[in-house]
């Protein structure tokens, strides 16, 4: 499947039917779905990483970096919710993931390490490849980066970093997320120059065990960083700062709750929605039911609500509801949460609402204005971690392909500048707002289109729908 790297000059233009840019979860699931469909197709997946199906999230090597949902919630098969549970059961039966034995819960309720989830995706891809080969389809993994794309009369042409060119009938941007900690261009504060990458386990391990660690950002990325520090034997104080100082709630297994939004189709504005959600949560609590039950019914409505909203309503959501949504909806897996609670209890971890005003990289000092204060103060640490999450605005990402696509007018920013604009079926809109019909996107680049477009379930659904579309059109 993987093709040898030649590194030689100007090879001939090679041809494919579908070229997928990015072989993380999105690109891999798309390839998997395409391979299963009838018809012979040449699929090329360009991904610099050595393994497909992993991307940032599922390349994790720490066992404590787990999925944030249990196996029952994280199937990559949109029509088979038990697929991951069955795969996991078989993996455990073969002696895999022995550490799970300490957890006395059914397999469906286990929160697998993300690295293991990557293996699950890879094995499902390998099975699809056998089906595809029987249909005459092929899949090639080209280990490189696409640095430019042009649309032609007959399709698209991609230029890779090593100079090679591929021509295909259609191309799909499955380029995933651009971590804020690595987007140099937009970074005026100097934070990235001074801070460590939260997913660079080796860099976190290299910190002295008694280091006073400052972390900017208090979401799930911060919980990953705590896990890595803990594994590295860190014993020093950890100070977390974020604008609202909100921590992710822990994910529990709430019971079912009536889908109240399907009964109230007129409920549209973010503030109305929030009011009703709070009312439902209060109702649940009155009945002794977990408040997470009503909240979990909202998920299936998000794409509809966001795509139907006006720009003003979307802005209202981002300004007033987003921090609350992030901490309540993007919840922490139990293992990460237990660590967080232990550190808080021990007094080693403090979390404060503060906005960052500047960085003095020489002395590892950050300038913070605490919430409710007018004066900023300097805070000094021995280590600094940027856990501010993801940069969704492609205009601020210092990478060749986003830059080229914008320059060529092949893409335009999505709603509120989040990701890129596309039609409901994933065809990317050009600078004039016209769907190009040869260039598609899926996953995190469609954040502006659907708001929630990154989780396993979002990506799995999109992969299946897009594969069906591509199979008809190409
Ligand atoms: C740390 C982390 C943990 C997460 N945990 C969960 C979770 O527990 N549950 C959940 O539901 N979701 C989770 N997510 C969200 C979601 O599942 C992932 O973001 C998912 O990996 C998205 O897949 P992707 O392929 O679109 O993006 P990515 O995983 O970012 O992969 C994109 C790939 O594209 C490649 N690429 C980019 N540009 C180019 C180019 N120009 N040429 C060639 N290749 C390129 C990159 O090398 C990368 O491998 C997590 C995300 C992160 C970052």
C-alpha cells in the first residue's frame, strides 16, 4: 500500500481517480468507505506520517491519552454502533491492552487509549482493502505533503513537497486540525516561541520533575498535558490559566432523555437554546437524573442549528455560549478527570481565569490579567505549555497548501472564518462562492459549516456520505 520514496527529480505526472490529502482519521475513513463500494477506483492518499489512520489524535503513545467517549460511542461504522466494542473485545481476548484488566466495567464502557483506536481504524482499512482489491480498486499511501493544488478542465493536479505531481478526477481535503501551538504565522504574542507543544511527550518528559509549570488553556488538551507530566514523574506545581478558567466536566454514562429539541423546531437562537437546555437540566436534576442526559440529546441537532443560524446568531453563540459548551459538551474521560481532581485536591494544580497579555520568552514569564482585575502581572515558571487548542482560521495558518489554495481562489473562509466554505455535500466553494465540483473537504476544515465537525462520529458520517457522492460522480 505504501509506496517507496525515491527523492529523485521531476517524475512524470501520475494519475489517480481520487486523491485524498491527509491520512488521519478523516482521509482513512474516506478511503475505507470508497474501497468498499462497487467499481474499480485508484485511490491515492498523501500523508507524511508513516501510518495511516492516526493523525495527531491517534498517534498518541501515552496509555493515559484515552478517547473521551467509551467504546459504545466511538464506532467508525455509522450503521453499526457496536463495531468498536466487538473489535476491542477481540483485541482483549488476544491479550491486547492488558492494563484494561484493572477496570471492572463491560467492554462497551471502556475508554480505550487513542493509540489503540488508531490500530482499530487501520485494521478496518486493511479489511476494506481486501474488498476493494476484489473490485479492482487500489490504495496507495504516498508519504509526502501536498504543497499546491490546481483545478484543471479534467480534474485536479497536486504538487507534492518532493516535486512529484499527481493528477486525479477529484481531490479531497482531509487535512484535519492545525494545532494553535504550531501555527507560527499568526502568533504575535511570542507564546509558541516560548511554549512547549502539549502533545510532544518527549519535551514534557524533559522538564525537571519539580518544575513550576504554567499551562495556557484549560480544555482537554490541558488534561493530556497533565497526563504526560504525571507519567514523567512530575511533582511540582502546575498553574493553569484560561480566559474563563472553566475545566471540562467528566464524561459519565447518563440515561436516555427525551429529545426535547425535536419537539421544539422553532427554538433557534443560541440564547433561547441555552435557556431551554438549562431548564431541561434543572428538570433532570429535580428527578435525580444526571444533567448530562438532556445535554447529550442536543448533539444531533447542532449541525442543523448552526447551518440554519444567521451570522449574528453564530457570533452570539461563539461569544456567549461557546466556553460553556466546550466545558460541558467536550467532556473529559474518567481517567484524565481523576488525575485532574487528585492534583487539585493535593493543591498541586491551580486553575485561574486570566487573559494572557504577553510573554517574556527569555525568562519564561507570562503577563496575565486576572478576571475582574485591571492591572496585569508577570507570572514566572520553569516550563510553559500552550494548550490553547486548534487554529481553525486557514488565513492564519502558516502552511503551504492553505496559503496556495487561498491565493489561487480555490477556497474561501467558512462561516465566521472557521475552516473553509463548502456545500452540504462537501464540495468546496471557490472565492466566488461557487462549488468547484472537483475539490471536496471533510472533517475539521468544515468547522464553519457544521460547528461540530471533528469528533469520531462526525467524521465517520461524513466519510460515508462523501464516499457515496464520489462513487457516483467519479
Ligand atoms: C489530541 C486530540 C484528541 C482527540 N480526541 C478525540 C476523542 O477522544 N474523541 C473524538 O471523538 N474526537 C477526538 N478528537 C477529534 C477527532 O477525532 C480528530 O481530530 C480526528 O483525528 C480528525 O481527523 P482528521 O484526519 O480530519 O485530522 P488529523 O488527525 O489532524 O489528520 C490530518 C492529517 O492530514 C495530514 N495533512 C495535513 N496537511 C497535509 C498536506 N498538505 N498534505 C498531506 N497531508 C496533510 C496531517 O499530517 C494529518 O496526519 C481529538 C483530536 C485531537 C487533536
